[in-house]
């Protein structure tokens, strides 16, 4: 199953819902067309998630659902919630305020045996159906759902508050053109301390859709001076990167030398025989896999493959691993994906290779950052996500670097450049630590 699920809400619908809920953001937990119209799977995905909102869609153009401020727990008990309500808005009447109906008796706000709000029961009989009976919640069925009880989609979102801005930034970053030039100068002037290595090799690893290939495109854009799309990107259910790619960035933007190579790998996926294999990962770290090797998730690379480098030197090995994680999906990483991260982390640690996390899509995760990227290090929410990633992946907080990739922009932006270049500087410093730790004098003069 795909590790990436996407929302069916339009930008306008999301804005309306956030306004109705008085919260900053919605995180998608469950999508019936992906996970199934099944109450047990609903509970697996949505139990113990705090405030949630169910959003149902029908062919008549109604988007309706229910909010509860309480946890689901599969207790089959009536749950008291004086904040619970049902809502509906019809896309055909966008100017109208949403219909909002509170319970006539908060003692029976919902029954915890599924998304059961008494007057509206979603996933009814484990089907794409809603059972409608305006009793506890009084409403006009035509206004609520147009009497169309067959669903085209049903989603559940965790309702989150970004927590506003902190009084002081938790990292100090200068956001002016001088700093951009200084970062470019630091990068251009960096050289590995091992004479045989001309460029640090950085491996990008992460779940499908986290933004690995977009990170390369974005770094490439900074040096080109315009938005570039060399690597495949998108929101496909499975990894768009099926080959091992080593991307060399051409000097530009006043930089005479780019001292690093970005290596892109297949995305991590949940299932067996899908996504990047741990043996292939180890072979990449050791420098055995050459550019454009076609991954086969059901069988790792064999020594007789024409893309297998039998005797790699230090310059062919990976000098730093950068895990790319979508800041909107930190809490949604499945146990299987976290288990894969743990295996990869252990393998990388055994080889003494430094590891960082690039926390991508910070503008999508926090409205304050979307409004002004300079708020990234004052965002309470991004700070919280950095702490969570640090604990979840097992790296220090200083090794978690927020970034924003170029996705829909046509022109580069100075603030985005500064955030991206700052990430590159941190990666090169980590790689420098790797070279400094080399204890074999022969490798230093290899």
C-alpha cells in the first residue's frame, strides 16, 4: 500500500473547515478509497488521535461530516462532547456559510463503535454509505447531504493547532542577500580533507512523496538561477525514482565549484518487496552501486550486475545520509516505515557515516511559514516537529534541518535559497566530520 495519501479537499474547502474548527491545520489520517470503507481500519488509523473531523463527499456535490474534540478508542460507549457538531457545505453555493448543527444532548455526542454520531453514521455496515436519522442532531436532510447517502469518498483528519509564533527564533538565521552570498561562498570554498575525494557524496533517503527528488531540483535551481526540474517528481502512490541516480550540479550563480554530488534512491514503502531494499541501501553506502542502476525491490543488486562496482574507493562511497521527511506527515509515518528507518540508521551507524534529517514542506505544514518563510524558526509547530523527528528517528535536534523545496514557483526566491543553502552547509559540515574520523592513513592519501 502507498505511504502517501492525498486530501480530496479543495483549498477553499480546507480554509472553510479550518475557519469552522478555529484551528490552523488538518492532517489526513484515513481515506476510505485507499484504506477501505471499514470500521476496524478506521479505528486502527484514528484511535487516540485527539480532536478529529470526518469529511464525507457525495455525487450531489455536498461535503459534510462531523467533528469531535474527544479521542476515538473503540470502547462502544456513548461519549460526552459538548464541542461535537455536524457540518455541511454545498460546493454549488460557495458563498453560503456552512451549515453547523450541535447535539441536542452532549451526553450522546457520538457512540465510540465507529464514526457514529447517532444522527449520521459513517461507513455504515462497512460500506460507502451514511445512515441518516436527524434525532440527537436536528437538521434538514436536504440541506445536510441533499438526501444522497452514497459516498464517493470519506476522510478523517486530525485537527491541529500550529501554536502561533514563539517570542524568539529558536535558531538565528540572517535573511538578507549578503547571507545568501556568504553561504554560496562557504559551499564553493569547501573541500574534503581527503585528497582522493573531490566531491562529497550525499545520499537522499525517505518515504515516497517526501521530496527527495524535489530537494535535488531545488538545490540545482539555486545554482542555475531559475527553477529547474531535472529529476522526476510528483505524487504517485509508489516511488517515481526507480533508478539509483547521482546528480552532479553544474557551477553557476557566481560559484566556480560545487563540491558535492546528490544521490537519489528509491522511496521507502511499507510492503515487503517494495521500495528501497536494505541490502541495496548498504551497497549504495559502500559505493558498489553505479549511476542508473534499475532497482528491483524483490531482489537486491548482485555482484555480477554490470552496475556493481566491485572495488569502490573512498570517492565512490557515501559520506553523509540525509533522510527527507515531510513535516506534515511526521505523525503519520507508519510503524513499518519507522522500522525501516531504524534498520537504515543502524546500518549507517555501523559504517560511521553521519546522518541528518531534512524536514521538507515546512510551508505546507504551518500557515505562518506559508505566509512568510522567515517565520520558520519562530514557528511553534515546526519546532515541535523537529523535536518529534529527533526522538522518532534518533538524531540530535541540531541534525534536523527544515527546508522548503521549489514546487510550484517559476522563479527562485532569496528566502527559499537561504534555507536550502543552509541545509547544504550543514550537510557538508557533517561530511567533513566523516573525513576527519577516518583513521586509516592510506585512505587519506588513496
